[in-house]
C-alpha cells in the first residue's frame, strides 16, 4: 500500500521512543511505500487534497532516522492510508487539518478518523463516561473553578487542549494561586480550563493503556519523578512494565466499542488508580515501551487492523 505520514519533523524523532517512527518502520517491513510531509505542507487545491513532502525510507540509526527523497507534491487521494500523527496543541491549525483530511473520506483511509479526532479530543471524550472518571469541571469562569476547588480541596488544573504535561498544576487545600493562574492562562488564551479532583494514586503511577481498534493490547506504568505530580515521559516520568488490571479491562470494555465505531484505531488512555483521566486520540504514544516490556509487536497489530479495514 501507499502510506503517507502527516507528522512533526521525522528527522528529529527519538528512534527508541517515537511511536510514529515505529509505525513507519513496521509499514516498511510489510512492504508498504512511505511518504512523509509536515502539517504546514497540507493543502486543498481546486478540489484535491494535496501534500508537499518526500518519499521516505526509515532506518534505526541514531540521529539519522529517515532517508528522504526530493520534495514533491502528491494527491493524497492516490494513497491507501494517511496517518494523522502531528502532535497537539489541538488548536485551529490542527482542527483545519482534520477538516481537509476529512475530504478524503471514501478515497483514502485516514487514521485516526479525523472527523472524530476533531470531535473527541483527549480531555473531552472522557465526559461521555462520568462513572469512569474523577470529578471534573470544564470552565473559563473563575467562580465556577473556585466552587469546584472549595468542594474538592486538592485539585489538578490544566489547559483543556494542552499536551505532554505542559501547564499542569496541582493546587492543594492550602494553595493560594488559583486566581493568579487563572489570570495567567486567560491572559494568553480564550480556551476554557479543565479541573479534576487530585488522585493520590498518581504517586504509584499513571498507566498508559494502548487500545487497537477498541481492544486493549497492554499497558505501561509511568511513575512521576521525585517531587513531581506529572507522570508524562516528556517531563521525566519513568516507564515501568505492568499488567492490565480487572478495572482497566472494565474501562476498555466500556469505551472500546465507541472507539472502534468511530475509526479510532490507535488510542492511548490514561488511568490513575481506578479512574480514567484521558482518552488520547490525536497522537498517542507508548508503542515502543510496551513492545520492549511485553515482547509483543504492537505496531504489527495496528497494521493488521488497518489492512483489514482497507481490504
């Protein structure tokens, strides 16, 4: 098949951690042709969705992960699969990309389905499952957020469309910074904030569970660095081998059918203790860590699901 990757610079990826690299590597091993382009080079041109990028061969060479051909323009309607793998922030640039890729429907399989990526961003899809999630409020109004804090005491405050642990704050019962942080966030963004009750179980780790076409294939535990609340590997979280619990299988059974129905083939959910906190559909990570810990080929499982849909 002909496969295109819409992603951030391939030349800068960590070959031992990046999930997009691993997906491309497995596709290449299966005999598929690869093309790479950056989100800035996606376009709609007089009825065609096009991209300006490079034919690509990936290689597991530190500091040199891909050999790129001469830049050329392609019609994405000629491809079998387009991977939407650019990282958030989930801003209007990202949303516009989902609208353009949406126009390939019926010609090209876009993974994950851009219509539902746009309508189910990470911190919003969980709202459909209140029985699985900690107490949560989304608001820009400071009085609403203050009322939530007064009720729950110890809270997590973060940007609604952030990623990688950036801008995540824990405000305990004695903290006096809520008004200042609200002023800071609303000073540069018109977006609401999300607040959740703090879960002490995060000290034991924040599990990333990977689902393929709605089915769990495994999990890794991300343990916060000493003195940190955040467990994201971007900010020093340590990945550990761990098995799926009965509760996590229950969560996956509840959300899996919806993910499968909406074309969300590769999804990473975050679970702290017994609670689902995020459903990551934009550019989930964790494949390589899970493959190393469990000795399985998650990338192959993902490609088998894609190949079945294309067939």
